[in-house]
C-alpha cells in the first residue's frame, strides 16, 4: 500500500510539474501575456498567502523574469543612484547575486533607466537599460559580456527615457531602437541623421550579427517607440514584428530584412504620437495599437511588401474603449484582452471580427498602465497605486481587488504581473512579492 501511495504521489507531482511554465521575458512564454499556469492564488494580501517578499531599494518598471528556481530583476538603488541587476531564489526569496551595473539611474522625472525587463533562455540572462547598457550573465551571476549600445551606435534621440525590452529567440538576441532622425534637447547624433534600427547579437558573446536600419516617414516624437520585438510564426515561417514610427513591420530574423509593412495609424503625421504598446498576435491576426485614444488595427500578416488596407481585418471604433495607449494587449483562450488606460476599460475581443464579447470599467482612480496577465481563466491587472484586480476571463466578473502598495513621493507601480510555477510575482514600488505556496 505504501509503495502504491508513494508512486501515486510521485505521479501526481510529475503531472503537476508538466503544467509549470517559466516566464522568460516581458510578455511571458508565448510572447502574448499568457501562460498555461493553473491553480494560481486568488486569495492573498501583503501578509496572506505570501511565499516570500523582499524589500527593493528603489522603484522601477521592469517586470520580474522567472526561470526554474531563479527570479531575475532589473532595478535601481535610489539612495546611491545606481542601476542594479539582481537574482533571487524562487523558492524562498534569498538574494543569490546582485551587480551594480552603472552610476546614474534617470534623466527625467517620469521614469528611470530600469524600465526594460530582462530576458533569459535558461543559459544566460540579459539586462538592458535606458542608458544603453546591455549586460549578460550566466544564471549564477558571472558576467559573460557587456557593451553599451549608445557608445557603439550613438546617443539615443528620445524626448523621454528610452525603454525597450530585449528579445531572446532561436539563438539570437534582438534589440530595437526606433528614435528621432534629429537630436532632441541635445540627445542624438549632431550633424547627421539618427537612424532607427533593429539589432541582432550573439547571446553568448555579445557580438553584433547584423544591424538593419528601419526607415520611417513619421515626424518628431512620433518616430519614438518604446515597444519590444515580438516573434510571429505563420505557416512555418518566423518573422519579427516591430511597431513604431507610425508603421507595423515584419522582419526576417536571420537578416533583419523587411518582409512587409503596414501603415499608417497616423496619416496626418501628427508629431507627438510616440508608440508604447508592442504588437500581439492571435489566430494569424496582429494587433497594432495606435496611441492617444485612437483605434486598434487588426492586420492579417500574410502579405509581402507594402500592405494596403486590404490587409486590415478590422479597426476598432474611433474614441471607443477598445484602445490602448500604453498597455500591450494579451491573447488568451482564443481572444484578445485589451486594456485601455485612458478610457479605463478592459475588453475581450474576437481576433477575426473585432466583436467585443464583454467590456468592463476598471475600478478606482489610479491608471492601469501595466500590461495584463492572462492565466488560469483569469485576467490580472495592477494600477499605479499597487491595487491588483482579478477578473474572470469568461465573463469579466470582478473576482478580487487587493491593495498591495501605498506609493509615496510620486512613485508609481508600472511593472506587469508575472506568473510561473503556480505563483504570482508582483513588483510594487519597494517590494517584490512571490504569491502562493512555496514550490
């Protein structure tokens, strides 16, 4: 009997383990804000159902990244004004290693240089900062290589602090810099054009594999993008999607060559339409989110060259709640989940038609700029004040509203919630929480 019971327990444990997923990059294992994780906690607070929590020396927008028993975090030490690369043990929160990357953590009051999320493939972990520092470590914290993209290719020409999370995919590390073509407030190359580009590197050595320039007809701030490259697999062909500079483009991951381009959400070339949301893919449809309360465009990514409006599957109504100025939508359970930070709404939308299955108003006064997490039949959001709200993905019913922070001194919670190994990872202004049973 004991032998049978022991075997059954082992079988159940093994079965449970097969459902566990890592969260290796900003938008998770499927690059769309979703995970197959199950039995995630719903009942918790700052003291209830917390596996562990650690104090953080400063606020930052980078999302925690999880690989097996490691949690990687980019951050700042506000007191010493330094950028940090940290790693915690997932099972108990012990700090395994931490490195000071650089002095100086910000250039404007809205954000700091630790807004980009790290990325890992289980072999190395790469941190990217708004000052251009790109640093690679092995999982035990030994530095493999480091370089500064600004020093290599020129100062970033951005009005606000640059931020774009790196992508590790199929053996290459990808970084995008979509910037102004002329300097702004002294930032950028003087006397020559500042070119926007997609950069591919060898993650083992940091050496450049290729650098592809990406042209744009956008004007001034509308050339600036804070989005992240997203892989798109269609009919056994992989493309890299880039959104910004008034256009959506797809690129060959082997060479950077542009395969197709659709645009524009900005035909009047309004000059202040910087782009924040990354593309998201579902059922062969690519969502491109126009800024400033403007529509979402659903693009069929099966063409070549410059696509006309025949590639547009649908467009959300202008000035409707189906829009996203900052958050990147999620794709889960066959539908898109679109969070509108400006219109204060969360919507479930069919990919092929744009039909809204349900729409609810987000609660409270604080903005929701962090991108949604979709998992375990639920949608998880967090607002500037650190309030976590959890919805039933099927019908939009509000299941829980949980206060996890009380920000001070103008700080805001910006990092998205991550899920891995049956746990939630919530970064507030001065805490990192691991929610759920210790595993």
